[in-house]
């Protein structure tokens, strides 16, 4: 009888532990996903942006306002030059942020996770529901 009760308590403990680990992992993933989205600090990181704009613009970084940095960050990810960020351009930007945050040894983001993040960005920030993020929507998302 005592062994049966101990086994039941052990089983309950294992189930509770598995549940708590699952909840903790889910929370950590949600927290990580929120951080991967467009981080205002990264968008305004002069050194990071200037590194990508080397040879593209002539204006010294000391003369750039935060709004100019945001615009250049936006334009850096607008690969087709239509002044809109589509899903593929958002995927590239999100993957870039993921790599920057994780360092050179970070694992590539899972496709499902990336798709979910893009869907979240479009749902939250695409105010006119055209399937793109224009510069005004981009800037508003950073406020």
C-alpha cells in the first residue's frame, strides 16, 4: 500500500514537473519572439546601421537623427525598392535580428516560428491591411 502511494506521488510529481517545464519553455519562447521583432534599440544602433550603409551614403553618423536611422534601417530591408516591406523582406529582417541577438553560433530560426512572427508583425503593424509594412507603419511600430 505504501509503495503504491509513493509511486502515485512520484507520478504526480513527474507530471507536474513536465507541465511546469512546458509552461516555462512556452513563456521563454514567447518572450524570445517578442524580442526578435523590431527592437527600437537595434533600429537606432548607429554603429550597426552605419556598418551596413558603408559606401552607400555620405552623411556622417553624427549628423543623423533617430528618424533618419529608422528610415535607413527600413530602406536596408526594402530589397525591391518599392518602399514597402513584404513577408520575405520581414523574414530577412527578423532573421537578421535573430542572428544579431544570438551571435554567430545561434541556430537558424525554425520556419514555423518565423512564419508565426511575420504573421504577428503583419497583424499588429499593417494598419491598412494591404499585406505590407510601409514606412509610416514601421515608424509607428517603434513608438
